[in-house]
């Protein structure tokens, strides 16, 4: 009996000692350098094939930097278009919580809300730098996040291709009348403008463009620029390469995040995520500016015929674009709110860039400018 009581007292003493130790450890602050942040695993749907490593690379850059800055505690796995959902259904997947986030272009979803086009690019809108200025400093990002709040999503810029090309055509187009009945792959508000000019507009994800153009399902198609277009093989399906891409002078790609998933993140992870998205945005633009020039020279050497849009087409497209904006603003309060703010910033930034950017470009970059000579 005494022995049993002794063992019981020993067991109780040990349990009490262990409990006190546990309480002491939980109340004691973590040692320096030891993270108390949770492990988070996210999936990211994208609108891009993995073969286009620059545009898909925007998603990879963001995921890589988030992992590095959290020492692997917060990881995001990007998936190519079609691996989880089709490339044009990324927003739906993020909204529904099928995935926590997605990398895509907001203008794919103008059918849900036409104001979403401003988050990426609209005809005769902003260059990449102007777009960044509007989003980061001119109230644009706040305006777009307000629009996305209706979809249970928060968005951040996470890539930019720079000014795009004007698409591949199987035959020459010189006048507006040449567009009538033309079947063309072109999304967003640019597609709406083309439709007003008589084009039969098609919206296809990147991985489907070549076959559609090669087999004649479309007569023309636009994607990004020389580097990606060459990788897709579009030069093998059409000969005439038009410029400029007036509908996408500086398109932002973005990461869309399910709002509930975002709110569950610790503040530290949210700030890391935003920083990684910022890096992805600037990194992609730098890559495209480096790669596109060399790719264009290869395309021309291979027989591509580089052709500018006629002034008639450009003027008609610009006039139609702003007619559509005004019409949409008169019919949709959300569109009007974003458009009015965007238009005011456009007037301001255009006035400034006429003085600094355009004056320099007209002198230094114009074809008549003398070539730089190496210094002796």
C-alpha cells in the first residue's frame, strides 16, 4: 500500500513538473532567429503555358521570392493553363476558392465587369511605366481592388509585357474596310473595338492560338510580342506582322488572391507577398525589353513582313475606343468611376510625357537619329 502511494506521488510530481515546464516554454518569447509563423501551402492557377517561360515566369518569380523570404514556410505552386482550370477561368477558380490565387490578365474578364479592362490595358491607354505610375501612385490599384471586392478577390500587379505588337495576319490590311468579316483572336476592350470595326472577334488562350491561325479558324491573331510569338510559332502560320498593338500599350498581368485566403495570412506574409508581386512586375518587363528586339530581328530574317497599321485604321480605332468608353460610362456606374479617374490621370501623364519622354524619343530613337559611335 505504501509502495503504491509512493509511485502515485512520483507520477503526479512528474506530471506537475512537466506541466510547469510546458507553461514556462509557451509564455517565454521565442529565441532570436526562430520563426513562430505558420506553414502555408497555396496553389496558383495561371492563364499561361509553361513553354512561355517569360510570362509564366511571372508566376514563378512571385512564388520563388515568397518562399525565399519566408525560408520555405509559405510556398506557392504555380500551375499552367489547363492543369487545374482552363486559362480563361482563373478568376472563377480564385473567386470560388478552388485555388488560393491565380496569375492572369484582368481584361479576359471584361464580360463580368467591363471596368476590369483597366487593370490590364485598354486601347490607347498607358505605356508600362504610365500604367505602373497609375496603379502604384495614381490611385489605380485602389480603384481596381474596389472592383475586385465584388468577386471576393484582392489583386496586385505581377508582370508587364511592355508595348505589344499588333498581331499576325494572313493577308494585308490597309483600310478599315479590310477588317470587315476578318476572324481575329483578340481579347479585352481591344476586341470590342475591333468588333465595332467589323472584325469577328475570337478569344482563345495562348496555347490554342497557333493551331487556330494555322488551320484557318482565325485569319489573324495577337499575343504579346516577338519573343513569345516566335515561341508559339505564329510566324509559321501568318506572314504579316503588324504594329503597334494600340490596344495594349503597357498591359499589366496580375495575381488575384481569394480574399478569405488573404485575410488568413499573417501580416508579415501579406507584406512579403506584395513585395514579391512588385518584383515580378518589374522583372517581367525587363526580361521582355531585353528579349523582344533580338527575336524581332530573327523573325524578319526568316521572312516575316513587318508592317505598320495605316493612319486610317489607327484613327478609326482611337475614335471608336473613346466612343465605347463614354458609352460604357453612361451605362455602368462602376465603369464610370474607374474611367473618370483613369482619364484624369491620362491627361496629366500624357501632358508630362510629351515634354520628357516623347521629345527625347523623337530625337534619339527616330530612324533618322545618328547611330552611336564607340568612343576611342
